[in-house]
C-alpha cells in the first residue's frame, strides 16, 4: 500500500470500516459524545462496536464477561451529578492522535465513544492497531485514566503508605521500581506481537513497531502513576507538584477525582494543546516546549523560510569558566532606612509578566560553529555596530568605584563592591553594561571592560520568535478564558524548556541535540535581569522609591497610599502587580529590628503568606 508522507500504516489486519483505515481520523460513533449523553445512553459499546468485528474483538459481549464482576456504573448518571464545565468543551483537534482509556471504555479526546473496557494487554494491542493514530508533534498517545483501568491491565503496585516513610522520595523511588517491574512482566504479549520498548517503561511506556520501512510509535501514559516520575518540571520537593498537562494537586488544577470527569477534562486539555500549540503534550512541559520548536523546524525546513538550527550550542572551552549559571538570575535583599517605612502602608510585589517568554521572542541567538577570538580581534568584534552573539571575557570594575545607587543590587551578579572581577558574560550583558546607569547599566566603555577573549557565532537571528509567538498567543487564550490549568501549563512549558537548555543529558538523542543551548538560556536570563533593573531605575526616578528585595524577576517595595508602580500594559515582559500585603505594625517592627538581610526575608515572607514569588 502506498503511503503519503506522515501517513500511518494500519498495524493490524482487521476488517475495519473505511473510516477506520484512514490515518487522519478515528471513526466517530453515531451516539452522542461521552460528555453529552443522556440518562438512557449506554457507554459499554458503541454502534461501531456492534457492527465492527475489530472492535468486537476488543470489547467482550456482556454475556461473556465474568459473572463475578459487578456491572459498570452508568457513566451518564455519574456525569449528571457533576457541575457543568465552565470552560469550553473539547474540540476534535486531538482526535485521531490520542485515545483515552478508562474502566468504562475508550474515548476520543473530544468525548466520542470508541470501545468498551480494555481488560487485557492483548486488547490494548488491538486497540492501538485498530485506532491507527498519527503523531502530532509527539508520538501518538494512549492515556490510561483511573486505577480501575490499570487493574484491568494488571498494572497494580503496592509501594506502601506515605505515613510509613520520612521522605516521599523513598516512596516514589520504590513505586517507580515496582511499576517498571510490573510493566516488564505484563507487556510480553505486545512485545511478542512485534512492539519494542524504547527505554525503560514507567509512567510513560514508549513503544515502537516497524513494518517494512515504516516505524510506528505510540506512548502509553499511565495517569495514576505519573507521581512516580521525578523531574524538576514536576516540582518535587518532598511533595507532589506540577505534573505537566495533568496539572498540580497543590494548586488545585489536577484532574477531577472521578474517572469519567477526569477523562473529560484530560480530553479537553489534549484538544486544547493540539488546537493552540499544534502538538500533543510531551511527557514533561519541557518536552512539550521542545516539540513546538521541532514542529516549527520541520515547517521551516519544508518551506525553506526562516531560521533552522540543527546542532546544539554547548559552552565553548573557557579559561576561568564561572561556577553555576553562566548568567545567574539576581537574588538580593537590603535593610531599609527607617524613613522609607515611615509613610509606607503596604508591601507590593511586582514582576515581569512571562519574563522568560518575552525575552525568548525578542532576542537574536547565535548558532553554528563559534569562532575563538583573542586580544584585539575580540575587541574589534565587540566594536561592530551590531554586537555579534557570543560569550566575552571581561573585567567588571568594583561597584564602589561607580556612582551606582546603593539601594539596588550591583548591575551584574558576578560584580563585587570592592575589587574587579574577571568573568565571562553574554552579548546581552556586554550591551547592557554599556548603557547608562539610568538605563540599568554602568555607562562603561569597551576599553573599561578589558575584553581579552571571545567566542562569537557566525549566524544569529530570532530563532525562537515563532515559538514564543505560539506560546504567547496560547497563554492569552488561557488568560482570556480563565483557564488556570492551561495558563499554568504554558508557563511550565517555556520555563521548563528554557531551563533544560543548559543540560545536555536532557537531549542525548541525535535528533534532539539542537535543544542543548546553554548560551541561549544565559542570554534570556541576562535580558530579564537587565530589563528589571531598568524598570527599577525608572520607578526610582518617578516615585523616589527603591525595592527591598528582588528574586529573579520580582521586586518588593514598601509604598505609601496612592502610588502605583505596575505598568498599565498587558504586554509580556511588563511589570504587573503580583501581590500586595498591608504593612502591619508587627511586620514594620520586624523590618526595623532586622539585623541582617535574612531577617528582612523572614519579615517579607511573613507579610506575603504565599511563598511563590515570581511569574517568570
């Protein structure tokens, strides 16, 4: 059979209706959507299942099921007891790319019934082959929702109770090991049928199967066990944090407890991603961000238009490479003068709206093989009308030698007050330091910075502009519709992706190595830091007020009534009011009695009961 590019080969010789053999869609049953059913609708089987021997293979007729198994509850009556969703229903954007499996049956993300329960690995295999799902920026996906659906497949683990361990990490590690073991033990029928495991199975089972010259891939996501996976994207700190597209239990955005409402909400989120991001969500938010980059890369390769980066950009070999981040985010606190608190009635925290996303979209990044320049050649490169993207070895002057405002951190985190510092900085910082003190720099001349060495890139451009545009527009949709779960997910996508640029271990596969871009990440951090300082200088000019603390992109100010320091604009990167708290007598005493910056931080923490500061 001739295949079109992107078309998927039917993996199982089944007698399927014409619509089921098409690679771009899954047959839709005649009955209503799962989430619009009336009290009399049965979700055990669909009209397709009654007519289609392929689906009959997957769904055992009721009279052939074990008499010991209690009948499934009517999903319609269950759904009738839930509150109607305030958000728009799922579109069909992810249909044909993903399937949701619950104990009650299988469904498209938009809610159409496909089959009844999948109660064996053999039936799971048949479902995948029959559905002929196609990828969408990521391999096709099967989502197993609810512990009862796991029980039907023999995927049950018993790692113990969190009450029995001092550290949840112990429980998570034990559970992850048990899950991998049970998957190895139960997946034999699929492996015998020709599927191969890509990596160790866990909360995501990566499968591939080659037929002739065509390889089909599918990822099985086991929703009840996502918590077994440790990743910084998921926010583990002895607690379960954000879990990608599934949301965050601590933030109240995780899926509903009951399986069918959970399937409904998951379907909506899958469809939302497909519609607004053009991809299925990856196993982590960082992988989702990478999938969007790769989709753009494929589109640009086909069209021949736009920047296409195909290789990674590891840190060049440096003499005296700085420890930690190449361009650290700022973290600083100071002790206020008594007169600053005399008329203040509130503490206000402002931060840059989606700061990293804003910078990623407007910066020009370097790519290709960098040139190593020394001495006068490095200085000549810096003197070009447009400074090339690169990394520069400079000497930062002592802060005390400059007429810098004492109520702000030093302009670069590597600077010291009492001595010069030799270090490496990005082009963003090189340009920033040459701006005036009023604009957040130090007013340096290039000769003042004593450039001795540089690595500069032959090509540069706004490589992430379209990526940032897609995420920016998706974020706006989420904000405009009050979709907190998807707004948080978008934030996790760009923060996770930019954060993982620094780690080559995240991108070991050959086709993923172009995501390793530590200098891009450093430039983004430097740009956000400079923009924040520039705003702080403007606020000081306009109001005479100075911050007490800054963390990454947020700034805390004590303010009197009537002063508004947030920006009116809703554009990304602008300063928005994050939160405010009354400056009570108790907090004022804590601030005035503070002996060091640690005690200032404790006072501010007491004032802001929400510890999550910064909307990167």
